[in-house]
């Protein structure tokens, strides 16, 4: 089974706060994911997004007095409730508003991957066939997220998140 967390940057004014509409929007975006990824308006993480969140949680250890901006890139945002007429198969959806996108971008721009990895890497190494492969996989996710959120913040966009099975 393939699971993906799908991230899509979009102008907040273009978002309808309606689960059925938003699920259809995200489904169309998922169908166009390769083009949207290439354009920098979309991103995705397969299966390991919770582990990427664990990597960012290490920032809570490094910055004990921080306001937990590490939660924003993966689980930040408000859930969009299913409407009465929503298809039960529609994915869980969240919207991270532009202020949260900017905070996530700031966090990702300033946090040191090497410091995060030194705190959390031992727990995350099982994802690769060896330590170097696991580190490279998580570094790739970090670079992708840093670029994605940086572009979304620069454009003043919100980020919609969906989990596809």
C-alpha cells in the first residue's frame, strides 16, 4: 500500500473551506503532481512523513524555549471537517494559512539538518538500508520542504495538505 502526504501551495483566496470541494481540488492537483512538483507548487512525502516530523521534533530538544514551529511543516494547519455529503473515501485535509507557511519557511531556513540528525538520526536510521542512505533520504525531504515552503511563503500562499492511500 502506498501512502503519501501531498502538499499544495495555493492562494488563500482560491481555497473554499468545503471538504468536498477541497478534496476534488487536491485530487486534480495529485493527478498533475509531476508538473506541479516541477513548477514548485507541490510536494509530497511517501510513507515517512511522521518520521520527518520526528526529525523536526528534535528542534524542541535543541531549542527548549521555542514555540514549536517544528510542528508546522508536517502537521501544522487546521483540519477541514468532512461535510455531510462528503465521500467517506476522501482524504484527511488540512489548511496551513499564509502566516503559518511563513513561520514554517523561517523554521526550515534556519534549522540545521546536521544538528537535527545528530539528535534524531539514531531513531530514523531504520528507513534506509544503511546509515548513509537513511541520512540522504531525510536530507532530501528536508531540502524539498525548505524549498517548497520558501516559495510558498514568498508568494504569500497557504498550503493544503492531503493524505492519499
